[in-house]
């Protein structure tokens, strides 16, 4: 858990890594913390004005997780097509830095391929080098 601090105040956020049915593959879930259930709400749009800091926190969590689970593949997709596009844009923006420590693939037409900038994907997987 961490706190997004921005134009709309302090918003609790959650990041969760859950192992999938494929051994060594983990789903990265992220979103606002639902105050009533304590669970991740990945549909709400908070627009708190601190997206760079939020992205940096998620990246930090991926580093911390892969420090422990060294062979893990991390799967991520947005809850909407627009969010998946935002994730792609974030990956593209920091591509050179990401590639120093991770291999990354995008899912296009139900096939995994090495990530390419300006290519639309429906999901992503990364693994620490």
C-alpha cells in the first residue's frame, strides 16, 4: 500500500502480485484501495495529478518483488483499453531504463512478441535479467 498525494488529496493505492495458474507467472494488480472492502478497485479514475510518482512506485514494487522472486514473470494489463495504452506509453517513455534490467514482451493478436515502441498491445510480461 502507498498514498497518492495530489490535487484531490491523499488517495490510498494498492499493488498486489498474485501467482497465476502458471508456475512462476504473477499478475500485477494495481488501483485505488476500496475503503469498504480493503480490496483493489482498478476501475476508478482518481486523476490525482501525480501519475509520474505513482508509476515510479509501481516500478519500485516490481524491482522489490523481483529481488525476491528472481525468476518471476510479471503479467500486467489495464482494466480498460485506455489504461493498457497508458501502460504502453509509460513503458515506451522509460524503455531504455527498463531494458537495462528487464526483458519485456507485449501481447498482440494472441501472440507474445518482444516489446516494440508504437505498437498496440493487450497485455505485457516482464522478467528481470
